C-alpha cells in the first residue's frame, strides 16, 4: 500500500492540531494548579506536557492563548503573574476529577471545589498542591516562550511530593506496582498504563531491572 502524503503547511491550524493531537499519543497529562490575585486556586489538565531535562530539572507545559470566551486562560495568566505552578500526574483514582477540572469555572470558583479534590500546602511555592495526586512537582517559571497560538512554559522543579511508598529513597527507583497514571488519547478519550512489557537487550544488564520497579 502506498502511504498517504499530506502537505502539512497547506492545512489550517485546526486541521494540523487534530492530526497531531490524534497521532502523537498517548500523551502524559499534567494536572496543573495555580493561584490568581485573589488567592483562588485554579486547576486544569494539559496533555501538551512533558519532561525536558534533569540539569536543570525542567518540565514543559503548552497552553492555548485563549479560552472559549476569548480571554487569556487562567493557568497562563496566573503563571505569568506569580511565576509558580504545581504539576500533578493523575492516576486512575483521580481520572474523573481531573477531567472535571477541564471545565471553565466561573470567576472566583476553584476547580478543586467542583471536582472534590483537596488542596494541600506546598513546601517551596505559594501554590497549593492536590492531596489525592500520586505525584506533584513544585515548579517556578524558568523560561517562557510565545508563538501564534500558545504560551509555552518551562518549569524548574524545586520539590517533589509522591504518594507514600512510591519511591525507594535508597536506590532512587520508582515502585510501579501501585502506580497507574492515565494518558491522553485524543478528545475525551484516555488510556490506562497497566499493559506493560519489556524488550530485552543483548546485554545482561538490560534485563536486571524488574518492570515494576525502575
């Protein structure tokens, strides 16, 4: 069969978005908390998110310029003002609550209240974390880029909070037996991460680490 050939530059921005967001999957989800000038906690999920590097420890978050009302998204506005945010990795246990946080809450209303999630004080930033999340990275703004459609934020991680027992602090391995994050698969579809497999290399050391602890 001959492959389909698509001139990407001839497509509209929406058509490009639909193709990229449906083909580059699954994507990790960042459930991000920020605070506004009045101290109201905003929580919103973003799947244009990933790790960038470890020295310095950076994560990347890409946010649309505007919401459905045509104004700057609260997450972007709050990060630009305070230069702080907390990135949580949602698992199956809070997947529904995470999805609820995608709504555009009225001004002065926190998505945490709408979703039933619990704010908890952070250690190094003013922005609260989410108690139910298995992983939380406390971040300060390291770099901000802007293009025609998006704000791109690079967050420098200052502190990590994880669910009790998730990290072995002697070996610095993550115990994956009870860690089941969810990922985005386009539109309102998500995927679980329970189906795991290893591809053995030729070297014996490639097979030394159990897949449930890496």
